[in-house]
C-alpha cells in the first residue's frame, strides 16, 4: 500500500461524509462505509480520478457483526487507523414531540445512538497510533420544532463522544466534536424545506475547513 495513513468514514456515500472522504483521500487510503453501493462507487470514481485510493464497505452500521468483521479486516490489513470520521446519521420525519412514531423513533435511536455506542469500542483499538483521532459532528444549527427525535438522538450521540473525549484526553486517541456550517445536504433539506440552498456552504468546503482545524 503506497499510503500508510488509513481513514475510516462511516456515512461516506453523500453529503459531508462523501466530501470528507474525498478530501482525506489526498493523503490517506479511505475506508468508505455506507449502505448505498451505487453512491459509494461514484465516490470511488471521484477519489480515483483525483489520484487517491479507497476501499468500499457497503454495509449498515447497525449490523454489529458486519462492522466487527470490517474492523478485524482493517486491523489485519493495515494494523489500525489514523482517523475515524463518523457522519452516518438517520433523520426521521418531522413531527411534533407528542406524535413521534414508535418505528421512526426506534430506527433513529438504532442508527444515531446504539450504533455509535457499539462502534466506539470496536474502533477504539484501531486508533492507538500516534496522533490517531476521531471526529463527530454536532448539528447545533438545526431547528428545534418538530425535530425532537433527531435532536434527542444527536444529543445522546454527542454525549457519548464528549465522554470518550474526556476519558482519552491524556492517553489518546484525540476526540473532536465539530459543528459543521449549514450545508445543502439531504438531512438539512428534511428540516428546512424550501430553504435557499445556494446560500449554504458546500460540503466540500465544509470538509476542508473541518479537517484543517484538526491537529496534524
């Protein structure tokens, strides 16, 4: 392998995740995880066209068995990771807090909370090298009305990240919590239909700004 720095991006098929994968691919081999095979293949084409390399992992992050197999494969092939960017997310339909559907709630918790709590112990052993780091994303710029299920699940996810951050402050890996600017992503469109999307920050620019703020 020409590049010994390995980046894992969960939720890499579109939006900020895809943009982060493309930027990271300039000096990392990217392991791109998402459910949508077609979108991952398109990402791979863009990465290759720019001279980078990626390994595609079309899988659901809620499938703990599949994810455990992936991480074992990462360890066997490369020995560890330099960075993990966790952008995988589920945005449920907008609804008043007293009308949240039980199935929508469960899927939101499964993806945004339970999967995160399952993945952190799996990824942590891979982030033991010097300078290894993980990045989570806090959507503090989203509105509150009708988004209770999403906001509650994200608060739980970021709570896990903050705890991990405090616990590893002296030992590593370094844990970062970034607040992306408003971007014209599918998730944001769920919360702000009809918004003038051309005024929002392009995911590619947001990805570069976020990564530039991380310690090198």
